[in-house]
C-alpha cells in the first residue's frame, strides 16, 4: 500500500446507531477503499463514539476540498461530529526541544533516519550548546537559545520566532524548562512531553529520587500532551520496569532512560499517524 495515497479520518460524536454505516457508505459512494477502521464507545446508550478510519484516495470522484465539504453536509452534520481528515502525503513538520540529556532525542533522530517516523524534523532547539554536533550530523539545524530566569519571556519569544509556521508538532525530549501558558496557548494539543515517572506519581522535579525515597518496586515513563498544569496533560503512552531495594538512584535513572526513549518514540509515532484523540483530560489511542 502506497502511504502517499492514504488519508485518515478521526471522529468524535455522540453514540447512536448508523454511524459506521453512514461513514463507510459515504466513502464507498465516492470511490474510496477503506483499508483500516477502529472504533470505541464509552457507552452504547448515550455515550461518546470515537472512530479512526484509513481510506485510499487514488480513485476518489471528488477533489479533497469537495470531499470534505460533502462529508460535512451529508454525514458529519447529521451525527453532530467533531472530525478531521489528514493526508499522509502532507508530511507533518516536527521541532524538538531538548536540554542536555540526549537519549530521547537521539532515539527520535535514529528512528527518523531509518524512516520509522514519517515526518520532517525541521529543527532542534536547546537551551544548551552541548548537542549541536550530534544533531547536525543528521543534517538537522540546531538552534541554541539560552533560557534565563531574568529574560524567560524574551527567550521564549525567540523560540516562538524560530517555530513560526514551521512546526505541526513540538516534542520536548527532556527539555528541562517549564513552558509559559502563553507558549502553550500558541500550540494547543500539539506539544508532547516525556516525563521520567509513571504519572500521576512523582510529578515535578527529580522523580527518580522521589521514587527511590518511597522504595517503589516499579518505575515508569509517561508521554503526554502539554497543558498549563505541570505534568497533568492527557497521557498518550506509558511503560514500566520492575526495580528493587538493590537499585540506587543512579540505577533507576539508567533503567528509566530506556523507558523514556521507547515511550516518547511511540507517542510521537502515534501522533504522526493520527492515532490519538483528546477526550477531556484523557486520550483515545488507536495503537496499531
């Protein structure tokens, strides 16, 4: 299957009979082949309905704008849908923010280089110069923007200028700065952070030390969308590893970094493939 011919439809609406039939019938009537469909209902009697549908575009009898207009008029308005269609041929642009830790960043760059992440990584921005050589070896521009307490708003404006019109997704790959509400408001629901804890446990700073002091038997990592409330945005993906009293704080950090790499990479991939729907402070994730 040629990914350039694939389109993806995401739907949220009140659940009621006939939704799947109406959607599939619409695309059949316009010459499209449905190649994947997943759905979820919170309650078949009065709940909310979610759908992710992949369809092929080569034999559509309408242009893309006309297809979307017809879908709104014929199907979406009838079922009071919140919906969007994206096209795999329109490659999403990604910007990565990082500080000094490189493990999550390098995992993303390696997967991108191996064509496992279908996107354009347009830049890496860091508040430290340390990773410039490593990033530029991938042919990706590196911007060092020091973020200082006395000039945080000015420094963030510089970052926003770099991002302006060039990022569909922003990834915080262990970016050890708290974004201001003004920054987050510019990019709602398209900033993904990796937190080195199994949230909601041990939010905030130094979570591995917090975990060590509590004597936990599991540590984890959490990828989530960024909201104004610190480490409280909708969770996309998590994973855990078992630990014991024998592990030091250093050991927990080493084990955790492997989790962080994998969890962030999966979350970014699922966002790029339009597999996530934000539902209040939760996510519906149609993982493969």
